[in-house]
């Protein structure tokens, strides 16, 4: 690419955006799957499951982790949507500039 002009590949940007959105969807699925098993801690901690303090610490850590993962999922989805918008805006801009100069690509 020459330093004299800027080129964007809308298709590549759209594909990247879809990959981010798919990663967000996959992460949400994994979070849901994990949460369905997260309460099954009886065998995992042995006698610690009888300790309310240990159980409370576990539940707080679990809650914080899920909140953080869901924030990540949301961010991935937002990036994917922003990339899709960027690709659309590049295409619209390209069409507009082409129309101004009466040319074709």
C-alpha cells in the first residue's frame, strides 16, 4: 500500500467483527455451562463446604468472576458491532466519494 492514499477492506473488517461477536456468544455459552455446575462443590472442598466462611468466599469469588466474564463478553460484542459499523461507513463513504468524482471503482 502506498503512503499516498488509504484503502480499507470492508469484507475483512466485517469478518473480523463477526469473529468478535462469535467469541462473545461462545463466551456466554461457556459461562452458562460453567454456572450450571458451579454450585456442585460438595466433593471438591471436602470439609470446607461445611464452613460458611469458605462457602461465602467461594460464592463471592464466583460472582465476581462471572461479572467480569460477562463484562468481557459485552466488550467483545461491542467491538464486533463497532467493526461492522466501520465497514458499513467505509463503504458508504467510498460510494459517496466515487459519486462526487463521477468515477467507478
